[in-house]
């Protein structure tokens, strides 16, 4: 790998200056979106590694991450050739669900091609490839090891950012600092009224360990929780990643959390609804300790409800809405928000970007992921922050029949995959064709065994 390019200064431009807080994936994509029109300065608290490696400010980076095809296509639009660069670096492009062995609450999902896919690799590699490409753009510079301490301006307009070392004035500030964003506090300091928040917390814990993978192609193996059971939701995911490794993440909601101990890891995986993930890693060589993360609550900051949003400011990514990571939507939502930012930058004068209308559009894009994540987590015992309504329960009954129907009706399964991968809106599941197929219901009994191919069985020495 080539070291990360860190230009010392951005060349002068007449279009304007933007400061982006946070150089994670959301901040990097925002930089790619703005670089054609702005001199961009990325401010990052961590000192970023020159190679694909984990960083302290992204503890969830150790766990399973997949980038849905909806997000990957946007990344390629903003940074052409990125998917090819990921694959060249060792990432896997796996069909959805063709490249999955997935146990839904209703049974094993048949592995038919749909045209959708995921990028499967470590989060460290995913970010590293994007970071290299963004920092190679003209008019982008990085100040890492630097902490933003507040905004400059007033309740009408933000004009810059304070750090411990200096003051940066600019036309636009973008907050992409993630779950730990201090924007609500900074807005209060400027005199902006308190921002309301929504939290749905299932108490989910993640536990992840790396293993040496056998030689040969292998799918993602995913055991999903069944929210219809009156018990904590537990999931297992085995992902092939770069350098011949399997990344295995186990999760459990409040009362059913995975253990942090190495000796219990395989046993917990085997105690799932199906033991296949535990069986696959039982004799595999571990490549490191078990990593545990507990910060997984769904949290949405309602910036769209701030009546007097200051000009010159935008927030996106987890700084707006952070989801339970088990659903895999956060990165794709951030990509969609970056695309909105680019399109609005193309339409607006540089002094106009970052108003209430812009923030409302970016916040609205977060609603899609919120519906998937918070709408599912509310079903598990001990959830905090939400109570399911009667309408929720009616939708759950429809979803159960829809998912069961999808197991043997390819058209329904394709619709389900496109909605889950954020390539189609949730309303797609209420299309008359889908409603009719769901009303008719399934025609066959689902398979009782995971749908591995003979070649995959040989790779994993499965009988």
C-alpha cells in the first residue's frame, strides 16, 4: 500500500472554502462531493494510519461492515474506480443474496441473483481506499490529530471552526463527526434552540473475532434474529475479508449479549437458531482477541425540526442519525447524503449552501435507515425509548408473511432485497404485485439446511 497523501495546503480557489469535521467515511465522501466547487479542509481528531488499520475514534470498526450496492454505486459516482480499487486491495464483491447463506426468521433465503451486491472487507480497508482517493484530489487537505472545539458565528450564520491551535474561517462547515458529535452543544452556544432527539436502544452488544479462512471462495453466512420470539435477538455473521481471513461478529440484544471471553465465543455462535457459524469456526485458527462494543443504540437528531437553522452549516452521517450497525445501512445512507450535498452544491451559489432546506433534505435521507433499524429493534424485549403501536403490529404481521413468501417467490425476494439494500423505497413492498403475491402466500416448505454449493462445502470441509 502507498502511504496516505497529505498535502500541506489547498491551492487558492474562487469558489469558496469548506471545513469538514471528521475524516471517516461520511466526511471523506462529503469532501469528494464538495471538492469540485470548494477548497476543502478535513479536520480529524485521530492521527490517521498510513496503512489500512483501526483507529481509536472508530471502535465499531473492528466489527462486521458491508457496503450495500446502493452506497457502492454512489461512491463510484463520486470517486470513479473505487470498487475496482477495493477489490484489487482484497475486498470481495458478493451478490445479494446470491453470495449469502442467510437464515431469515422464516427460513433460509434461496440464493438467486438480483443484480444487487455488497462489498465485504474490513472497515479499515474500506476507509483506507476511499481516504487515499479523496486526499489525492486537488483542493483537499487533511489536518489529522486536530480537534474541533466549537463553531464561529451566530444563530444566523456559521462562519468557521475553532480548534485548539487556530481558527479556520470558511463558507461552509460540515459536521461528520459521527455518534459523538457535539453539534447540538455548539448550536446551543450560538443561541440555536435545543435540538430534539429520538433514541431506540435494544441494548445490543457486538463481539467480533478474526479467523484464518480456508483457501477458496466462500459466501457471507448470516443468522438473523427472530423478533417474533419473546426472547433477546441474537445474530451471527461470518464474512470473508481481505488477506484470507474470516471476520465473525456475534450480537445479542439486552439480556442475550455475547460474552467477551474467547473460550465462550464458539459456544455462543453454536447456540444461535442454527449452529452453522459456530461449526465453521470451531476448528479455525483465531487471529486475535475478541473485540466487544456496546455503543449501538439508534439515535436520530431532528435537525429538520430546527426552525432557524444557521446558514453555512450541514450535518450528515451518524452525526444526524446513527443506527444499530447490525442492519448495515449507515455507510450507504452517508453516501446518499453526500450525493445530496454534491447536487445542492452544483445548484447553489457558494454562499447559499448549508441552509435549512439543505439540512432538511439530508436529514430526510436518514429516515429510510431509521425505519429499518429502529422499526425492527423496537420488537425486542427490554428495548428503551419506544413503544410499538397497533399499526406497527399490523405491519409486522404483513412483513412476516411477506418474508415467508419471498422464500419461494423470486419476484417478492427481489423486491425485498432491493428495499433492504436501499436501492428501492419501502413502498416497493406494498406494490400491488407484491401485495397479491403475499396474499397468496408461499407455495413450498423452506429448506431446513443452509444452501451451500458443493464447492463451498468442500472449501469449509462441510459434510
